[in-house]
C-alpha cells in the first residue's frame, strides 16, 4: 500500500514518536533521529523542545488502535485543532510547488505537531482509520501504520504474532484434551 508521500511519512513519524515514548526514557538525539528519518528538512529539537514533542505523543497515541470511525475522526480533529497550523505552498530548493503543513516561521515543536496530526488525517481520509494500528498482543503496545496490501495487519512484528498464535494453539489443545 502506498500512501500520499507526505501523509505516509508524516503518519509514520507519528507512530515512531509514540513508540519511542513507550519506553518512558528518551533523549534529544533519539527524538531528532525519528524526526530526521521522516522529515529531514525539519530542524533538530533542543532538549526542552524534544520533551514537548514527546508530551505531544501522548495525544497522538489516542488515534491508534480499534475504535469506531467517528471516534477516530473526533480524535484526529482534536489533534488538528491543537496543532493549529497554517499550511502553505512552498517551492524551496528548486522543487515544484508542494504543500507544507506549517508556516515557515514555526518552531520545530509546532511543525512536528502539524506534520504528525495532518499525516494521521491523510491516512484516515485516504485509506481508512483501520490502517492506524496497535499490536493485538496484549503485552505489547506498539502502534503502526498498516501498509499491507490487504490492510488487515494485527501485529507489530512476526514475533508478537507467533507468541499470540502459540498461546491460542496451546489453549485449543488443552480444551480438546479436556473435552476428549
């Protein structure tokens, strides 16, 4: 599955930042690495800016996982409202006109907020909210953007899928042994 170039990278940045925050500890360099991976033209955050970006991820987290379409629309609309960006068309670096989700004078925190909220909105509007996934393993809280062809990914990794499937298999085997 291929998303709009800006929307897909922006949504992937949102997922990666949420997952970075899951560990509870992070440093400025880790935040900068995630941002640079998905939006290399954004400036590096300073320490306090990185902390504010990671606070934002707690709100981004609410957009991922199972929920009704209307609930997801409400969550992402709230994110867009909080981001309060001023999109503009840019032609920097001899590129053709393209959309930036934020004004040129915005700081890195506001830019990240605008980019991530808009990226999630693109995924919802272009492909449906079910593509904003959360691992189905109860012991895992990783979020992801489902880029699979069928759009039915349930787990963050094969390891989580295997673990859950093994538990289910053993439970079926026990149930059959008790019934038989």
